């Protein structure tokens, strides 16, 4: 018999549950394969495949902005949820590649999809941002402040990629994913969440230029400061540690064990990181949903895109316990268990 999750320790959640009532995603048309990358930097399909599992990634068109991709994913999620864009109360866009530093990308999305009554803000939690958004969104619903929240993860990482740095440029891609959150009884309920950060590691994955610390000037424009900087090995280690602990915390809080989890949707950064987590959690790899071979690491969009693919392909079914777990620069990490 299927185990019932423990009621959340945060009592308000037992009063108003939160469901994911629609998912959507969007990926740009242009594919950049590993073979294409060998023409740009000194790399090989063999190196990229064995170190990361990535085979290709999508690259947005020059005039395609993060808000364009976010809006397309959002409209698909709203359509699936059968929710009119006009009824959205809150739009949260998780992104490290906003259209502009301000206004928020969420405001551009609001205009594009037509949600005049929504409050709009962006979430800056790097690759973990989408699940931070789900947590923030659900707090507004459980508290009764809002009824309908749109949470989007969207990235145009190609715009902050250093295409001369083989250590990073092979890893990332563009795309967007979205969910609609509402209170609709128990179905598709968010039953457990955990978010966390550690500011001691701000220097292992970051973009040094373009903010108030180091504005881009004529003198430093050649230094690639407004691109992703990463210490790969350290990030790798921290990714495994923090996603493991976040997964355990979400299961513990829900009163579930690894045997109860039908599907794990992890951050899509590197297949070896996912294998490391599967091994340590003792969950067979075939219970992990992986699509990074097609899209690379799309940061805040990755789990949102994977969730939509898992949902639409029937990989996750009604009643399944789905564990999503993410990790990103900051450091930031988050986990969410949903009863689908
Ligand atoms: C980046 C990463 C794939 C590198 O793998 P790794 O096992 O640490 O790398 P290795 O030690 O095997 O190889 C490093 C060597 O490969 C070289 N190399 C790096 N990128 C390369 C590429 N694209 N093609 C060929 N060689 C490459 C390096 O220059 C280095 O060479 P050297 O030893 O001569 O200096 C890995 O560290 C990683 O995935 N880190 C986490 C990254 C991540 O997930 N970031 C986002 C988090 S949200």
C-alpha cells in the first residue's frame, strides 16, 4: 500500500495545500552539438560525453530574450492548467540571465502573456532558483495571500558564456520551463520543501563583471568578466554533497524513504553528479529523469524543463512521489517532493 506522507511540520500547509496544476517548457530551435563545439574550442565529443553526458544544447536566437522563452513556457503551463493568464496573481522568474538588471524579467513576461493583476519579481538563486520559486510561490498560496502563482525558470546562458573557455562553454544551454501553482485539493500536492545557501562559496561559481562590484568598462571589456567563471572540481564536490543532504531533508520532512520515491528529477548539470547521488542515495539510476544529453545545463530552467518533459511523456503518473533537487552558484540548493 502506498505510504501516506507525514503532515508538514509547518501547520499552515495542512490548511491549504498547493498543487502543480500545469507544466510547460520551451527550447530554442538551434542545436549546438559537441561536434560543432570542436570547431570553436579545443575539445572532443568523447571528452564532453564521458565527463558530462551532454551531447548537444540549444542556443537562443540573437533577438530571443529570456523573457521570450519564459513567456512561451508560461503560456503552455497555463494552457495545460486551464488557467486564464488574466487570473495570475504572482509571477516569479528564476534566472541568472535577466533581460536587463532591472526591470525584472517577470515584468516583461507579465506584459507578453497578459497578466495585468500579477505582482512580478525575479529570483536570483542561480541554478537552484526554480525550486526557490516553488517554495516562495507556495508560501503565498498556503497563507491565503494569492490563489494562482506562475513560477518560471528561464535562461539565455549563451549570452554569458565565454566561447573561448573550453572549461565552461561546453556545459551550458538555453531554455525555459514553467509551472502553475494553485490550491486544488490534494492532487499534485507539494508535500515537502527545503531550501538553503552557503555564502562561503561565492567564489567557485560566479560572474564577476556587470554588477556594482565590477561594471564593464572600456578598459576591462576584453577580459570576459561578464561571463560564467567556475572552479569545476570544487563545484562538482559541493553539488554532490548539497544535493544529497537536500534530498534527505525533504524525504525526512515528508516521512518518506527512498523506496517511496517513484522519480527523482535532479538538476541537469552533469550525468556523473547524478550517478554519484543515485549511488549514495541507493536509488537505481533508472528512477532518475535525465535530459541533459539534449539540453546541457540550463541552470534555473533545467528542472522546470525536465519536469514538463516527464509530465507530458507520462514518465510521472498520478499519485507518484516525485523528488526534485537542485544546486547552484551561491551556493544555493533546494529540494521539493510533490505527490503527482
Ligand atoms: C567541468 C567538469 C566536467 C570537468 O571534469 P573533471 O573531471 O573535473 O576534469 P578532469 O580533471 O578530468 O579534466 C581536466 C582537464 O581537462 C581539460 N578540459 C577542460 N575542459 C575541456 C574540454 N571541454 N575539452 C577537453 N578538455 C577539457 C582541462 O583543461 C584539464 O586539462 P589539464 O589537466 O591538462 O589542465 C567537472 O568538474 C564538473 O562537471 N564540474 C561541475 C560543473 C557544474 O556542474 N557546474 C554547474 C553547477 S550548477
